[in-house]
């Protein structure tokens, strides 16, 4: 059986029906506190999922990625965790050391106040969980939640919305500058049974405001789990959001995510992402430039080894004129890993003077690793500049010799050159402690890879 | 320090070097001149250990040891340095990080402690001062987007930091403006010591006004056809390489 044929079985109706049944069984839970509009969102979402089910590799958007392992596994939604010293210890490596005053921590999808720290926030700024915000800032939540990453957009965002119970909420009112980064940490701590969480994040940075948000995903322990995350970032006119996303799920995890940023006039978004973990990862990023003069930069790195598979699908939607987008994605692929990058750029009619650049560089360290890269330009305006470029290949022999001629061993030279692919992306990040932490991670990881690679 | 005997080398069956003989003693500066494509860079690369070239005949002794049996990194650790005619760009690795990695690789070999970033900055500052440059290129990726002249200066900076015993400069003067040329020459002269030696590959007598060679060799068709003192460079400037080739045929 071909992988595609095997994959089609993933669409088997029982996987789909399982989630619908689960939804129905839990629909009564918490129905009392849930506002009607949110109930409608959830019901619409499960109806949508019931219609489309899990994707198959026959679908263009999924032709490199089989989600069969996810569809085939029976996941349970984990109960609320008991905060413990063990959890606090487990989360420590993922914190931002010197910049760690504002953080919201979620374990298996549940907010854990005891592990969070919401000290020293400027007046009017909220960092916390959505469930609480439904009490306080219900109108802001209602105005934005599920409006951008719409449940109809795909089966996974539909599932996320259907099972939306809680999530992170960051609200920065007009004109406020949050100087220290806000961290949102989603930890998964599976036990014997496979568990799933559907983390949801809503970030609203109002007109002229400014904030940096670090979203981290990580796993504790050995068990199998699935994270199905959706993040919406709404950036008002003249506002700026610096978003960081670090995916360090455990090696047995599945990670599916959608990030949707929506920008107003003259706003700035930097979205930095580093994907290191998970056996299977799929991340869809949609950035809509919905006001003139906006600037959006996506700066991503994926490091894969062993049997890892990571698929990044980005869409930059130039909906208004005079916007600029830059997209830099680097991949380092070792072992039998497979990296996929699909970069779609849409320039809507009337979006004149669009300036869009995209690059995707893949370093393929092993003969069995594979990279697929495809740009997808859809341009409906005439006065635009769109450029894209992709590279794919092994280490540059000339560079290797250059480094060796300076006294570095072949191993050291290989790891330095691989590190360069990561450092190029990390170098654009502004939060120094985070950059240093990632730099150490990337270096340690690539040193290991290059040593392994050198074993005959 | 360096004894090259009847060196033959080439690429995939094509012979480029056809029997080179050259002896370099400590304290000496040798200039190698010769027309395009005569094999100057090939000689330099073979000495540095470039894997593209195969040595088919002959021997090279460096400080009495078989140079050709060493890996490129071992040659560098033993004090050999090649300033590349075409320096290579290294994606994402800053010049400072690269220099520190190289210096530490060599220090480790010498049994010295590795330098942390702070100590390294001290060393770097001192070398920059010797060469008379600022640190503006230190936080950019190695050679990435550097101008031709900046790349050449950067080779000299690496030489200054790594303090080799035998430096081979492959057309480090090409593409330099007159001030940069003087700085490079000054750097070479500053690093000159009775225990070191330098081989400069150049097309121009100009450089030799600033770096006075003890010997000048003319390489044509993969062989050293003529050797002499620094006057030979002047003669070449006046008469061109054809004169050497013609002379060789008559002799
Ligand atoms: N990797 C290679 N593969 C094939 N031929 C090569 C290779 N490297 C050098 N050659 C050939 O060997 C000859 C000598 O080249 P080399 O670069 O050594 O010349 P050079 O004397 O340094 O010239 P220039 O003054 O132009 O720098 C040339 O004909 C060149 O084309
Ligand atoms: Mg040359």
C-alpha cells in the first residue's frame, strides 16, 4: 500500500465520529457558565469538523503530511492537574530566567494559577486565562475570539474551537507599552494514556500599544500526547507585537497549530518561531495585513532529526496597499527527517506597492533526510514587488575547507556551519535571555547531530 | 621550514602542478608571480590540504614533517595559514564567533586554555589595533556581503589573530585600494619575525614595494621557471611573463 493509500484510511469515519460523540457527551459540561455566543461557536465548529473530518494526503494542502497517527490514536482530554513541586521543577527549563515576571502557565490545557506569575503588569493590561476573561473582558473576547482563525478554515481549528474551554488571554489597551515579555507556557504531562489538549491563545494589542509575547510548548515525561493549538493575535493601528513561539514538544508528541495574526494600519508584527520537538508537527501561519503601511516579518527555524516530520504552511495576505512582508525560514534536517515549507503570498486586488520577500533555506545533513519547499504566489495587483528564493542542499564543501584550514576539525566545522543556519534566524530576535537560551539549545543539538552524522 | 620537492598535483587526471621545487627558510619572504592559470592558487591550496587536488608525485616537508600526510586542520594547528584568493562566506556565523572558534581550535591543540568571549575580545582589540581597523565587521556573518577589499583585509585579520609560522597569501593585494594595500603590507611586516616565513602570491610589483621579498619566483605552466631576488619582480613588470617562458625554452 502506498503512503497515500494508507493515509486515506485515516479519513475513516470512526475517527471523525469519535470526536463528535465526545463533543456531544461533554456538551452539558459547564454549559451553565458558557455564554450563548461561545456555545454557538463550539457547535458550529463541531458541525464543521463532522462535515470535513481529518485531512488526507490527497488534499493539496496536506500532500506531504499524513495525520494518520493522530486520527488513529484515541486521545483523552486530561483532567485538571494538581499543582506540585514536580511540575514547578519540570517547567523551570522553559522559563525566561531574567525576564520572567509575566507568565501564564497551562498544564494539559488547564490554567494553573499557582505556577503563573502576573506581577508588575502595567495598568489596564491583562494576562491570564480566557475563562476568567469571559467574566471581566467578555466584550473584548467576544469581539475577537475565533474571528480570525475561523473554525471553518480547517479541521484542526474546528476541533480546537469545538473543545475550547480555556486558554491564554493577553490584552494590551490603547497606547500602553508592556516592556517586559509576556510568556505563555503550555506544558503537557501525559500519564499512561494518550492525552490531547486544545490550547487557545488570544492576544489583543490595541491601537498604538506594544507588547512582546513568548508562546512555548513543551512536554514532560515519555507518554504520547497531542497538542492542537490555535493562536490569534490582533494588532491595532500603529501597534507593534513581537511574537515568539518555541515548540519543544517531547519526541513522542504530535503538534498541530494555527497562528493567525491580523494587523491594522501602520502596525508592525515580528513573528519568530523555533520548532525543535514533536514526532509530527504541522503549523499553519496566516498573517493578514489589513491596513495600509503594515509590516510583517516571519522569522522561523526548524531543526529536525531522527524520524521527525515538520510541515510549515505560511500565508501572508496583503489585503491592503503599501505593506511590506519579509519571510525567512531556515531548516536543518538530519537523520530520516522530513521538513516541509509552503509559503503562500496573496496580494489582493488594490494592494498596490506591496513589497513581499520570502526565503527558505534548507540544510540537508543526511542522505535520508528530505526537504520540500514550495512558494505559492497569488498576485492580483500590478504595482507590486514579490521575490522568493529557496535553497536546499548539503553543507558547502568550500566553507567546510575554509573552516578546516583555520584549524577546526571536520566535526567542529560541520557543526559550526549548521549552527550558522540557526544563528541567522536567532540573530533577529530581540529578547536577549530567550535568544541566549535558544542559542544554547541549537548549538547543543547541532553538535550532537554532526557527531552522529560523522559515524561511518 | 618548507621543502617542496618535485611536486605534481592535479584534478581528476588533469595535471596542474608539474614538478615544483621550492625551499622556504624561517625569516624569509618569498614572492610567487606568474600568469593567470599557471597554478599559483593550486600550489597554495595543495599546501593547505584542499581535498579537490590529488598529489601524484613529489613530497613536501614542513618543519621536517610530511605535510601531505596531514589533514587541513592539522596543518593549520601546526602553524600553516592560507589567505584565500577567494574568501568563503559563512552563513549566520559572525566574524567574531568564527575567529574565536578558530583561535580556540588552535589553542586547544597547543595545550592552551580556550578563550571565553570576554578574553577573546581583549585579544581581538589588540590585533585590530595592530592592523589599524575598527570592529565594525565583527558582528556580521563571515565575508557575507563584504566588499572585495574587506574580504582581503579579513584574511589578514585572521592571520594576525592565529599567529601562524608560515603564511601563504594568495593575491591578498588584488582588489585593494592603495591605503588598504599599505595596511595589509604593514600587517604582514608587523607579524614578520625571525621564526616565521611568508609566501606572497601576487601579480603586482606594487605590493613588493611595501613587503620586500628575499626571493621572487615565476610560476608558469605548473613549474617554477625562474627564481631570483627582488629585482626579478621589476624585470617582470617591464618585460612580462612571455620573456620568462621564452628564456625557459632557450635554456
Ligand atoms: N577545481 C578545479 N577543477 C578543474 N580545474 C581547476 C581547478 N582548480 C584549478 N583548475 C585549473 O588549474 C589551472 C591553474 O589554476 P590556478 O587557480 O592555480 O591558477 P592561478 O595561477 O592561481 O591563476 P590566477 O592568477 O588567475 O589566480 C587553471 O587552468 C584552472 O582552470
Ligand atoms: Mg590564483
